[in-house]
């Protein structure tokens, strides 16, 4: 019996250690499966409008001060966009993933504004390319975070210049204490987390 236990114990440790590593990897990337029921505009150099459906969103780089987020199709076989996000904070974290959206003119897809992972008070506010930031800022009559680059490569995004676009289309500084109000313009979508 002691010999059997001596053989099984190391196997169990390796087996459970493997699943712990996989679970930690999921948490570090904040992988979230989102199902949307209407088209949603997402940032990136090539602004993409996602049709209703299921998508995977996760953080590529959470260690640096720049947050690079990727959006994939449902089975993660196709990268749809890579986006630069700035940190956002709220006092009370939610138990579910929450997304907020910029309102857009009637007939246009709403624009993804921010994402908060369950249990985390720190979220991601998405920066839009200048052209789209101008459209969104004009519609919402507020400054919109803007990334100044013509690339979706993570290495380029990490070093890209950030700012804001005013409702008049002018460039502005992104204030150091910028954060979107947690309750403003929020719409909850049916989401599941993995």
C-alpha cells in the first residue's frame, strides 16, 4: 500500500499542478467569452464592426504599463483585432464581466468603450484611432481616448502615442486621472467567463 501511495502521490501532484497552471494562465489573460446580440464597433487601426455572435476577448500583455487586448472569433482561430487600452478603475468590482459602450448616432453600431473582468476593480478603456475617435467624440460630446498609430502590432501599440480627441475633432491631452464613470453609458450583455 505504501509503494502504491508513493507512486500515485507524485502523479497526482504533477496532474493537479498542471491544471493549476492552466487556470492561472486563464486568469492572467482575463479570457472572457462574450455573446453580443447587436453589432458592436471595436477599435483597432482597421475599425471592425462585429456582427451579433460570440467572441473571445483577452489581454495579451498585462505586465507592462500598456494593456494590449486581442479580440478573436468564438473558437479563437482568427484574430479580429489587437487594441491598446488604458487602465480604468472603479471602486466596486462586479461578479460578472461588464462592458460599456459609447453611444453612436442612430443606425450605427455602438462603440466598445470599456471592459471589466469579474472581481477586478481595474478594467480596460479602449483607445480608438483618430478617425473613429473623432466620429465617436462628436456623437457623445466628450473627449474620447485616442491612439496615434497605423499598426495593430502589439510591439508598436506598446509604444504608440496616446491622447484624446475632442468633440470638435481636435487633439487633446489625456488627463492622468482619466477614467470613465463606472455606471455611465453601460449596457450589460450576456457574457460567460472561462
